[in-house]
């Protein structure tokens, strides 16, 4: 009997040690999970932060607007974005989430007080990994977040290439790269853009691109028509390689080559437009002048 009791105590001890290891691994994993909260109700955002921090997650940022959430997702690289669907900014949560997922492959979990078939259909474009219905409990939040993080790790292996290109390369590029919505409004831009157009970020974000600069023929000085509507309509890229210059809102003129191309999802739907502006070097300008003689 003593032998049997000793064996049982030994087995219980092994199980306890095993559970401790599992809990430690889960805790360690959660602490590494970095979450961005997009919620325009500051009280709710604070409650969510407290709930998640108690579970060991790291809250890397909070914002109340969809447009700012896109910029923060690029800069902070969250493991998960908790996105309220009804936001007070210029972009609703569904639209912002679509850009965040398609540009950066950040997984999305929606927060909403309402849930219906129409909303579900609209949200599909961002491929969300969960919906949390308000009001929610600590358990609702934790289980949805943990499941989303787990499924995201599995899904990431099969996502393919970024529609707009590698986000890190875009952020570090010494070219002006802008992401526009189908109306021509700037929903994202890399750091080089602010220097290129000589404007602060809040003078660029969500502005119609022609309000901060315009394209001209540098031989005639004539303004070039807005290429965005045609790119959206035909889903084909437009390139300006010769005799093209950018004139900024501050009056600076820069000779440049410009590519305006559609951004297409895996299901062939267009979700935005990429504008890539590369300022020409002195040698390129001289070469163009020689060949045009």
C-alpha cells in the first residue's frame, strides 16, 4: 500500500510540474503578444487595456480613429488589432481593418454592439479572426484574443505576398509611397513623403492627394489629369516616366517618375491605389535632356 501511495504521489507531482510548465509557456507567449486597441470610447478602451494587461498581454497603443490605426499598425507591428466597427473618424472600422490586413497582414478581431448578416458580409474583406459582441466579459475577451493569435500563426504561412509590397521596405524606402482609397484620399504614407512634400503628417493623412501636390508636364507646365479614377476603373497601372514633375502645395517642383497602380486582394477585388514617386537624379535628368534633342 505504501508503494502504491508513493507512486500516486509521484504521478501527482509530475502532473503538477507539467501543468506549471504549460502555464509558464502560455504566460510567456501572451507576454510577447502585442495588441493595438482601436476604440473611440475612452472608457471602454481603458477597460479592455486593463483586462488584457492582467492576462499578460502588452498593449502597444490605443487610438480612436481608423486612419490613425493604419499608420500605427505600420509603425508598431502589432500581433493583433482589436477594432471597434463604429468609429468616429473619417474611416469606419471595417474599412480601416481591410487596409490594415491587406497592407500588413495584421490579424483583426472586431468589437461591435451590433451583429447582422450585412455587417458580416462587409467585414469579410479584412478576414477577421473573431467578433466580440458588446457588452463582453473578461472570459469573452481573453478566449477570442487567444484563439485569434493561435489561428493567425497558422494562417500566416499561407498568406503569400503583400499586395502593396513588403511593409518594412515601404517604410524604409527613399521614395515617396502613398496608399490611397478608391476616392483618392491618402490612408497611408511612408516617412519619406512628409519630407518630399514638405508637410506635417496631419496635413497629409486622409487628404485628397491632389490637395497636397499635383502632376505637371515639366516641358509645357500643363497639369496632368488625375490618374486615380482611370486606374480604379480599369484596374491597370499607369506610369509617368518622361517629362513629368511633382509640384507640392508649398510650391516646390521635383522632376520624378511616377507609378500609379491598383491594389488587388487575393479574390481579385480592388481595395486601394498605390502611388510610387521616385525623384530623378541629376544624371537621369541630363540623360533625358540629351535623348530628347
